[in-house]
């Protein structure tokens, strides 16, 4: 199986619902009321429930897994730009920018809310990953 090389890209897209957010909270144990309590969240900073930032980062991980080879995270920088709310569709996109040697590649990582006419960046970052051939 080939490995990720400069120019390779991948993406995943998911609809985020209140159930998605609740399941993420159950899985991680992160029960922050800004994510799980609509009445409480309505009075908070965002004016309503928002998804966990790491839920969007998890979609970036899923996009990385769609690159060629077996992908192993080494480092990830993330800038959280905007909130994700129930009803949003989030697309995570990754593109290999540079081959660093020793099976390591530098990857641009972006998650964005998409609709028919536009995209709003919610997470912007860069990762370093190993991309190794899959042993069969």
C-alpha cells in the first residue's frame, strides 16, 4: 500500500446533532453544561449549546485516516476559530504539505461548517504524522 505524499488530500463530512454532542460527552466524560444543558447554555457565552471543540478535531483525525498508508499522529496544532452548533454540517479537510523524511509528513488540517453557499472555518491547524505502508 502506498504512503501519504505531498499533495495527497482527504476529507470527511458529518452532520452534528444534539445527539452527536451528547454521545461525545458520554464517551469522553466531558459533561460541560455548555455542551449538554440547553437551558444553561442559552444563558452562556455562545447563546446556546455548542459541540465540544475536540469533536471537530476528531473529524480531522478521521480525514487523516483516509490518507494513504497507516497514519499515526505525532503532533497537532489547533486554532479554534468558531463554534459548531447542533444542525451544522462539518467538513474536515487535510492536505499533505511536505514530506519530512523518516515516514513523517506535515499536513494542513481544517474543519469547517459548510452549507450550500459558503464555508466557515471552525478549526485551523497543522499536524505531523507518520505514514507507513500497511503490512498485509
